[in-house]
C-alpha cells in the first residue's frame, strides 16, 4: 500500500492537535536500532497556526499489521522533539511502552 498524501496527514494533524497545518517539507527518515531498521519512511513537516501547544508538527502513517488500514501519527515539536527523526523515535518509544503495558495487563 502506498504512503498517504499530504492532505490526509494535514487532516490528521489538525484533528489531533487543532489549528491549521501548513505544509513545510517532507523528510526521509530511517531509524535503526542494533544495526537493524526499525522504521523507514517519509515524515511530513507542518507549521501550525492557531494551535495552543506548538507551532510545528511532524506527521506520517504506517500500515497496520494484518490489515489494509493505516495508523496516523502526528507529533508536536515540543520538549525533546526538535526534528522529524526525534518525532519518529518518540513514537517508537511510546509504542513500545504501550505494548509492554498491554502485555502486563493480559498476564
């Protein structure tokens, strides 16, 4: 399945964080861990107008395993998140913590 268009990512940013998202650029990101690629794709950068928490956001989508649907990520430029790569890393860490939490709940 092909990556989604900028318009869909813009809608994801606006619905998750409010304000109006304006396209800035698309950046290729490859994140590795222990020499293995854990995520590779394009992160789209948006400037935000009218949002309360940040003036920039990073957005991308990834396919959902065993599905023809996609998950949308929209990460704000806040705290330690200063670049598209930082946004991807933060999402990976959050996903790992969430997965561990679900595993602990089911035990």
